[in-house]
């Protein structure tokens, strides 16, 4: 009987806590509504000089293409 009473007290405690949490969250949403930030104007992207990273990507792509071309000829 004591275990049943402890279980009921625990379940009621969790239920009260979760109900209170929901009420507090809904109150906060009403007090402080989410306002999206203003949209930033679109900026045109200017092509820049190739950087070291883009040159590295080009070199890797060329190496993979050369490897694939070489391995397809051997088959």
C-alpha cells in the first residue's frame, strides 16, 4: 500500500510540474512574441580571384578525372 501511495504522489507531482511548465511557456510566448529579424537586401555576388582552396579543388578534380580515364582504358 505504501508503494502505491508513493507512486501516486510521484505521478501527481510530475503532472503538476508539467502542467505548470506548459502554462509558464504559453504565458511567455504571449508576453514576448517571436519577431523575425528584418530581411536583409540581397547582395550581388562578385566573382573573386581564385583562392588557394578553389585551386586545390580544381587540382583534385583534374587528378580524379585523369585517374578515372586511366582506369577505364585498362578494363
